[in-house]
């Protein structure tokens, strides 16, 4: 057993955990921090570049966000771009990418919706443009070619924006930046699985397969497993979990940038989009689908048992699931997403949705992206009897905090780290240099970086 006491131990080497490691190392006076990750590398689960949509969600083209939510994510999304912009150009260009992005309205109702949204959002998103058919064709010919001239289309677009990101490379960069801070112990322990967390006096013992670490504060940023750790310690019992997997399809390159579609208000998950895959040049990726799957980690079937432990079924959970299923649109949507998995019909069905974006797509263009995609651990709030669509933190206030981070959790990683750091500061009475944090990461809105780009 190690007798060294860490100020903070972070569990989970995805983008949430590594953003916190970076923030604590750079902006606090804490001297001893460890990050434990069960896999031999960072970002092997949802933060892996291939396993998410690679989008910096700014709130401008996400029609499932209200203006209030959009302004919130705009701030934290801007932090990612500010972070990237301070790196050496070669490092920055491996992490954040510029493309155009748009949300496409198809049909009279959706077009009217976007025109109205433009009026509301334009004052806050100054680079936003309302594009009619010919301007869309200039930016994204694939969206217009082969589309019936009688079908109305309009788009809200932002050109040449930092809109795509390799979250896996970002994790690596966060750790490198943290380890470059002098006079601190920053221990990265890969391939170390945490088995239990036990309170001992005012501290916690973090028990791994190999050793036991003692920490004054523990932050669990282990995706869906954060809920499992919380439940095992008797916290967050008011939450259950609905894991929703997201799969993708590849096509040859048919889009230049990101093209999102409008969310049906009744559906709890974003509609599919198409965009260039930054890890597969020359290809366009469509998705993600939204498939309820009883696993805490995609492709890890041994997490089925762990999922059963966090499910904690009771009347409240049944009522939330029933309310989802009894809504016709949601029921059909879930059934369609299940059918996306059924051989022979899956590609044909998916093609119908993808053609809303690129009408000329052919069946032979679509290839299922095997081994790619992740799971969004959506929380069910049993007290409120509702599905929580964003991320959540379980914070019992005892020097421990659990982050559960479905989308847009990766975009929010630095905002999350800021909140975790505030809680750690309050508990450990350490110094958090908020002025420098704000100056380096918040500052001006990120689009000003693009002037003249
Ligand atoms: C299909 C899909 C598309 C998405 N698209 C976007 C997007 O475009 N933009 C966006 O902002 N967000 C997106 N998200 C959400 C985003 O991927 C997540 O919010 C983000 O990756 C969560 O990061 P994390 O570090 O909290 O979790 P993860 O990346 O899952 O990391 C958790 C880590 O904890 C480790 N761990 C678990 N248990 C233990 C243990 N016992 N001991 C040690 N380590 C452990 C795991 O191995 C893992 O490395 C998407 C998600 C999905 C599934």
C-alpha cells in the first residue's frame, strides 16, 4: 500500500478526466494529482476520435438547444478553440479542424422554423448566415444535386469555423500540458482499473488491482461507470440509466463540411448528420443512430452485468420508459433504430434518412462503420420521473464527485473541469487562479480568432 496522499485522484482517462487534470495542474496550487485509467491508453471509450461525432457543439446548428442552452455551450465550446489556438500550430492542427457547418431545413415547415431561429440566434452568433438553395449548392453541392426542385430547402450556416475536433488527441494534449507544469507530481497511471473507493476519515482510499491510493478528493469521470461507483457508495440512488448507442455509416466523400438536420421536438436524441471524418480522409460519415443497448460500454459485453446494477428497476423507471414508448413518434423512432441493426433492411432504412441530406446517395455507397461508435449513458431521474438529456454531476459534498457525461459532454469538458475545480477549491481550500483561467480559456468569443481566416 502506498502511504502517499494525493490532493486529488481522478478516475477515467477520457476527455472529462484529462481536462480536469490539465485544469488542476495549470490553474491551482495543488501539488499531487493522479489520474487512473483502466485501459492501456487514454481515450479508449467514448472520447476516442472514432467513437463520437467529432463535433464542437456551439449551439448554433443544434436545433435541439434552446437559445439559453446554446449560449451556455457556446462559452465552453469556445474554451476548446482557445485551448487549441494556444498550442503550436502542428499540435493545434492535429486536434481542432475548420469546416463549414450548417443545419438544413427540408420542406415548408422546417424552412419556416429555421428562418425564425435565424432571427433569434443571429444577434448572438454573429457569423451565422441564412442560406437559400443556390448558396447551399455553392457550399455543399451534394445537398442540392438530385433534389427535386419543388422541395423547399434553407440552411443556417457558419463558414470556415473550428467545428470538428479529435477528442482523443485532445486528451493526450491535456495530459502533456499537465505534465509540463514544474514542481508538481502529476501521476498518470494507465492500465490501472479502480475496483472500489472507500472513505477513510476525511480522505478516500482508491483501491485498484495493484495498489491502494489515498486522496483528499476523488473525482470519478468514468462515463456510465461513474454511476456504478456512486451507487456502490450509496450516492445518486435517485438515478437510473438508459444507455443509448450511436452507430455510423461511411460513404465516399459527398460533403465538404458538417450538415446537421432538424430535430423532431418529440424525440429525445439529435437527428442524424453527415460530415467529413477527420480520421478517415476522403470519406463522409453519417449518423449517429440512437439504439438503446443494455451496456455501459459499447462492444464490451461484460458491462451488461454492470448495466443491470445501475438500472435499479422500479415503478419510477418503468414509468419513464413507458412514457417514452407510448409516444408514437418516439416509439417509431426507437423501432427504426433497432431496425437499423437488422441485416438486409438496415442499410436500406438508413439510406432513406441519409438521403434527406444527400439525395443522390445510392445503397452501394453506404458501408456500416464496424467497431466505431459509443454509448451515451443517459440518466433517468427517478424523482422527477424524466430522462435527463444532457450530462449530470452527482455531488454529495464529501470530497467526492461523479461526472456522467453523455453528449455534449466532450464539448463541455473544460466547463466541467471548471465546475469540478470550484468544488475542489471549496473543499480543500486551495488556490484556483480564476483570472488566468478566464484570460487563457474564456476571453473573446472564438470566432474573432477567425477574422481574416
Ligand atoms: C455516438 C456518440 C456521438 C457523440 N458525439 C459527440 C460530439 O460530437 N460532441 C460532443 O461534445 N460529445 C459527443 N458525444 C459525447 C462524448 O463522446 C462524451 O460526452 C465524452 O466522450 C465523455 O467523456 P468522458 O471522459 O466523460 O467519458 P469516456 O470518454 O467514456 O471516458 C471514461 C473513462 O473512464 C474509464 N474507466 C471506466 N471505469 C474505470 C475504472 N473502474 N477504473 C479506471 N478507469 C475507468 C474508461 O476506460 C474511460 O477511458 C458523443 C457520444 C456518442 C456515444
